[in-house]
C-alpha cells in the first residue's frame, strides 16, 4: 500500500468524464481515476478552498461522523475490477476502527474534508499507475510543478491531461 495525494481534477475530452489524478507521495507515479461530475465538483471545491453557502453531501457526511465522535483515519483505493475502482473508508471511534465500502470518488472527497490520508493498494498502482521519467511531469514547458495542493493550477493540469497520450497510460506488460 502506498500513500497518495490528490494532484488535481480534469476532464477526459473524449468521454466528457472528470478524472481525479492521485500521485504517490514518495515518487512520480500517478493514478488516473474517472469519476462522476458531482464528485469532481466536490473535490474541486475543496482543492480550491471554496465554501458552499450550505453544506454539500460530503460536508454533511463529515459533520455526521464528527457528531458521532468518530474520525476518518484514512481512505484506501483497494482494487480495480471490471474498470471500476473500489475504496474503503476507515473510521475510528472509541479506539476501534471500522471499514466502510465506498465509491473511490466519495472516499477522496471525504478524505480531503477530513484531512485524512489517502492510500492505494500496490496491485492497483501496478495495474493502472502511470510513471513519469524524471522527478515529476511538467504540465507545460517552463512551468514549475506544484509542490502542494494549494499550488495546483487546475488549468495547467487540464492542459497536461489533454496532452497525455493513451500510450503513456500503458503498463509495461501491454507494450510487448
């Protein structure tokens, strides 16, 4: 299992589906996950530090968890099955941990709001991760790569994803 951070959100031009891109915290491997529009909006709002006038669903879930004297410890992308990512949310209450099945996008949105760690199983990274040569991919020539979520330029990230080719998402096994 490897710790991940949310690198950004963009849109697949072909399918018009949002993509959240997770990045290993100790390297240069990225995990693209196609998600729904509402979850993309929830993730982007948190990344951009926008406050909605009323609590959104993920804000409400965090408030309920907090009211029950529990906390989100971590979320884990556990597997990829039939092109669908699966995740678990780990809650702690009174010293006990409980795991809850979740859509990956919801788990990520909750982790951002709860300041919880995000992990991905090694098998998921091996199967779907994209590793870039060098330290980090450059979003554009001459533009520094962000070092924290607050430095992420969503427009630059979108341009980066628009320029990535399907071959760059291949695993070594597929290249033979």
